[in-house]
C-alpha cells in the first residue's frame, strides 16, 4: 500500500536541501528513506540536506562506487546507499544491506526503485521530478508512506 503524505515544490537546490534537512531532524532509528528520480533531479542534494538534519558533520557525497557510505557523527548513524551501479539485488546482500536496513540507524537509498524487490515492508518513498514548464530548477517532491509490502 502506498499513500501520498506530502507534495512539495521547490525552485532551487537550497529549498530541496531545506525540505530534506527538516525531514532528517525528525528521523529515528530504523527509518528507511527511498529516493527515486532521474539522474540530476536532486537525490544527492536531498541526501546532503537530510544528513545535515540528522546532525552529520562530515561532507556527504554520492557513494556511487562504494554503494554504501556510513556516517556516524549525527544523533543516529546514517547509512547512505547509491545503488545506481548495482547489478542485481544479490549484490546488496553482499554489502550487508540487511544489517543496515534492520540496524539502529536511518537508511537512505538513492535509486531505490532498482532494488524494489528487496526493500522492507515499510518505508518512505520520495519521488523527485522535474517540471520543465515551470523552469529548469523546478522540482516536485512527492512523499509517500509505503506499508504492508
Ligand atoms: P541526483 O543525485 O538525483 O542524480 P544531484 O543531487 O547530484 O542529482 O544533482 C541535482 C542537480 O540539480 C544539482 O546540480 C542541483 O544544484 C540542481 N538543482 C537545480 N534545482 C534544484 C532543485 N530544485 N532541487 C534540487 N537540485 C536542484
Ligand atoms: Mg546522486
């Protein structure tokens, strides 16, 4: 079941960062945040803002070549995945995906739609889309709650 809880429109990367920062402030252990959107829509901008909200002080970059980056400097651990280059879901188990997702921290996954078959039963689905009719920097951020698999 997927239920839309919020639709937010932003006009620059700072606004997207701020939306994500506020969400990060409310994050608690066990939360799973799935970021879905085409290349260049702002998933990593969102991840940086979210990490800021969690209290992460290290600089956050897309872990494209490492699949997962762990940040421990915030109020809870942040597990930042970018699964763009993942071959199949099996590779996710090899990097310890389950230990993270069912761990004490908050998990944030860029390109989560590529591993939809192994996502937990409950998570927050965040779709970021452009709307070029409203300008090159306009983004529509649709937040949904997924539950019950
Ligand atoms: P992704 O991780 O989805 O591939 P990035 O976050 O790396 O995308 O890049 C998004 C790019 O779009 C950045 O260069 C950012 O400055 C730009 N941008 C422009 N407008 C926005 C907006 N409203 N929200 C987020 N990013 C934006
Ligand atoms: Mg990215």
